[in-house]
C-alpha cells in the first residue's frame, strides 16, 4: 500500500483540482434541441489500438461546465464561480458518470458539452463526496454510451487510456495513454467534512490534469475501467482513478429504477491495505475490520461490534472496502441483508436492514 497525504499550501503533493475555470459554453457552440439524437454509431469495439478506442469512445465523453453562486460580495452582489470538468455517458438515455467534486454541491447550473458541439443542460441526480462520484442526467435519447468494463480483473502493466477536458474547454476531448502502474492504492485527501481516505484506487501514468476529473480511464477494448479523480503534483505521471466496479450497482439502480439512495452501514472499517498503515497487520487476514462505529447506525443495531471482521455481504465475499461498498450498493434502502462476520475466531451471521445515509 502507498499512502499519499495532501499538504495544505504550495507544496501539496496530491491535487484534487476539481474543475478548471471556464465558460459555460465554448465559443461557437450552439445548443441542440433537447431530446435530439446525438452522434449515434452502430459499432462495438472488441479489441484494438488507441486510435480505435479514441474514435469509439470520444462521442461518449463530455465536458461538464458548472456555475455556482457561493456568497455575496461586500457590496451585496452574488459571487459566481465557474468550472469545467469531464464526464462520460454510461447509458444511452442521458445518464452521465462524473466526480462529486465536478458536479456535486448543488451547482446553480450544469452544461454538458459533446464532441460535436452539442450543449445541453444537465442536473445532478446523485453524488457522494466520500466516493467522489456523481450521476448527472440530461434530457436526450439514443446517445453513444461507453461500455463498462471490470476493474477487478486489471493487471499492472496493461494499457490505460484517459479522455477528458484538461485545462478548459479549448482542450476538450484530449486523449492520453499509458499503463496501469499499480492497483489498490489508498490516498488521503481533504474534503469539506475533513480528511477522507480514498481506497482501492487505480494508479496510472496516463497524463491526468485539472479538468480531466470525471473523465473515463479505459482499457484497450474501449471499456471504462475507472473514473479519473486526482493526481500527485509533486511527481511526474502519478494519477488515480476510482475503479468502475464500485459505480456499477449505482448505475444499474438508475437505469432500472430511475433513482438511487446511498445505503448506510454506520461503521469505520479498513482492509489489509489500511491495516498496514495503522500497524495492525495481525488483526486481519481477510475481510474488513471494524475499527469504529456509529452506535445509532444499522450495523450496531444488527449486532456488529468494534473488532468484528466482515467477510460477506449477502452472497458477495468481502476482502476490501470496495467489496463492502459494492455489496451494499447492490441492494436498496429498506432491504434486509445477511452480514457474515468473524468474532473471536467464530463465524456469525447477522441480519441487517439498510437505511439511508445521513446528510
């Protein structure tokens, strides 16, 4: 495991550069009527070159321009902040996956800009600052959607391709490539709610710059394997992406039900990667170790306690925090699920009802 800590100030080593300052509409772009078909292609890429991946996926990659009114100036005038990030269409009916730090926080307006110049209004349906993921919806049909791959089967050294909007809309749909440099990285980043550990990240040397946030990291088949999120500014070619597997159940809920409510366990846990950081390697050989918990949360009410090790959620095996999140996200708020734990060497099965994550 590698742990990178954000340093506040000019020498900060991890950059979570949310968005790049920019305008809501790039020069010369004209809005297309809502719901009109955009860039549809009848093509499935099974394998190929970086050129073929770019040609296949660029129509699904978008610039995400936001406007946020933060506060009033000393003269009573509103202060408006504008930013530009990236996103990727994950379903033909207008569902776009991006970062929370791109489209979260209830922006006053969101514009989604396609490679052909189409500019449509969007709205954030869901976001989670802990995961740094968000779902944006636009009113359009039959869009080109990038296929979802798997982050579970990735190997260090395989090709990685990033597409996004670095440094503003004038560089939109920039393609960079490299390799998967490492897997299961843990990075500590600052958030509005304090420090947050981002776990199980994919490390890549494909160039990721401010504005690439929210864009896809792809394999050589043109499948999304991650969502680009942060980079190390004090070193060359060290960037990170959120594995796509944690987003899959969220996307499925939106496609099938039109909504998703984040379930809540009420535990603070770590896997073997985090155990080495806290010098508790002897505590855990498998599963997720419960180091702290909310005594008003559903896990506590179900009988889970500090020092328990969670090994299964429903029928899904748990060895990493990614497994735990993916497991509970595949269910819905209000559902009862079995949680398998190890306590004092004994296996116990508990039943828990998932509740909505507190705001």
